[in-house]
C-alpha cells in the first residue's frame, strides 16, 4: 500500500463528580484532550537504506489493506488550547525524518465513535492548495479524495470534540518524498505565446510524454491539473486531440477583452505507471475586440464585424470548381506582408494550365496547407461576381491591406456556401470551432463526478469547469 498518513483520534475521557465545575479553566478539572494515533506509509526508498527492519514498520494494521512493512506510528496529544505533545512509540525512535510516500490514501478517524467526533479537517500543501477530502456522515472518519503530491510539505489541521463536546485541535506537518526522475517527469507546454489574440484563439497543451486512451484515470488526473481561469468566467473544457496534445476552448467564442490564465498543477502529482508530473511554465494572454469575418461564397462577399457591428463589406472571389474553398470556421494563424505562392505547393504540377507562381501581398493565413485571405489584383473584375481562385479568398489590394491591418491571430474567419469540404478540426490549423459542444465534451477524460469544482478567488475570476 503506497500512500500517506493516518490519524486516529480517541478521547481519553474526563472524570468529574456531580456539581464539579466543567471547562479547562475550572479548579480541579482536567484539560480536554484527544490522542491522535498517527500512522503513515513511508517512501520505500527510505526503507531500502536499512534504517530499520521491515518487521518494525507494522504500526497500523487496522488501516493497511496490503502487506504491512512500511508503516510508522506516533501519538500526538491535541488539547483545547491547540497545543500538541508528541508521545513517541519507542520502537520507532530516530525515524522521524523518513519521508512519506505520495499517491496513497490519507485517513483520519475516531477510535471510538462514542468518544467524540471530528468537526473539521484541513490539509494544505506548501503552495496553499487545499487537498480535497470527505467527512463521513457519522463524522467519525475523513479521507482524501485527491492524491498527495510528491516532493511537497503538507500541513494537517484537525478539529474535534472530546466525549463532553469540548473543542480540541492540533496541527501536524509531514513531507512526501521527492519524485523519481526515471524516464523524465510529465510536463505541459502551453500555447499560444503570451500576447493579445482574437476571440477564437485556442489554448493548447503539449505533454512531454504521451498518455494513451487506455489510461483514463491518468488522463483525468492530468486534465484536472491543467487549470484555465478567465476574467470574466466562461464555460469551457479540454479535449484530447491525441495522446500528447490537448486543446481548450470555451463553449462559445471568448468575450472581448477577456484575460485568460493557464497553469499546470502537475508538479509532484503521482500518475501511476506514468510516473510523476513536473513543473511547467504558466501562460497569460488577453483577448482583443471580437473580430468575425464571414465570407458567403455564393454571394461573393465578405462581411467583417467588430463586437457584433458590421465595419466593412468586401467583394471577394473564392475557390472555383475543382478548387472549392473549405467551408466552416477557421482561425487566423498568422500574417505575411509578402509571400510567394506556387501551385506545386498544393499539388498543381508545373507546366499545367492551373499552375501559378505569384508574389502575393497582405496574406493572412487560415490553414497550414496554404489557404489565405490575400490581395488578388489579377482577379478584381471577378471579385463580387464569380469564384475563380484556387481555394484562397481574394480581394483588391486596398481591401486586403485593410483586412491585414484589422485582424490578428485568433480572429475568426468563416466560409459559408462554398460547396467545399468542411474544415477539419485539428490537422490543418484551428478548426476546433467546427466541433459541436457535445462532441467536444466527449473528448474530455473527466466525468461529471471527476470534474473539479470551480474555485472562485473573487467575483470576476473562476475556474473554467470542464464538464461532460
């Protein structure tokens, strides 16, 4: 059994005669107190150093579900004043520095239900993060509902009442062993880079090691640790693109001027056979005005809106027969003031009538395969009238320059009525918005029960709750 620390609270009882004043300050009264029997599972590496024979570590057999041999026992006296006295088990003298193993259960229980009850248990790590736990309905037992982290210092605060209902308490501390580095620790690299983006920007997480779909519990643990918060709060979720890539998006586009913060809680997290999590750089970016450009290929017209208001209508030409422009929602990937476009880069052989080799100005990229919104002075007569391009959206140089200066990475470019194939979700840019919300949620590893609650630090900021 790997894991943690066990505490059993037992009230010693108080003997008072009839009419004798009660309370810790009453003359002749005994201080209220409970004895905490603390057992913890130790880091197996510490035991291998030969500090003590395994037979000396069978300290809490009542809680050990597996072979005994790594348990340590100590007694702590908690009082009404919050003080503690250590009552060491002599057989374990000199072993106080051995680190606790991570990833196992943490339980606190009353030895006898009639002796009192637990009232509050709070466990925090060295970063102030609270370890989630659950108190049994009979208030006699508490257990953690999320794992301990490796390489962390924990503070455990226990509140209880003795058999007479007097509050008692104690604060304990322990440290978990550092994670092993064999095979490297799992980290996440977040995207995009810090900066300002459009309302369609997608948050990405590239894992340093794959987590396959046949490890759903590990995937859920990883996903819970990748935290996205925003001001204002929106509903959003992670989606596993592949074994090492996750994308996060809101249910609908980001509101204008949102501040998005992304951080990893993987560091020290036990991931079973996938080892431990490691540290990752956090990310913060902002969302600018909401720019949406919608091209109606049948009408040969693009309508550009800022925060819902039309700011320009542009005559365009899109893909002709055999080269139909992809339909659906795309996201601006980047901008190039001048780019050389060649037909052979998209499979058109040199020497055929469809081949082209042109210098193009004000090119705004929307797919990795080479679809742009760009200046096309050679097709001005067709713009607004017919579709003559090889798949890109062409417009006048003046309109292309305006569009180039107006949009930014993450802005939304949608094409309707083109007759072309639907924009794919993940393999040619950011087509994530073409996935309906129910399907998006199906790509999350979290069930409703596993999805973490949204911790609110203030009225404006909250956890984006992945829900399925």
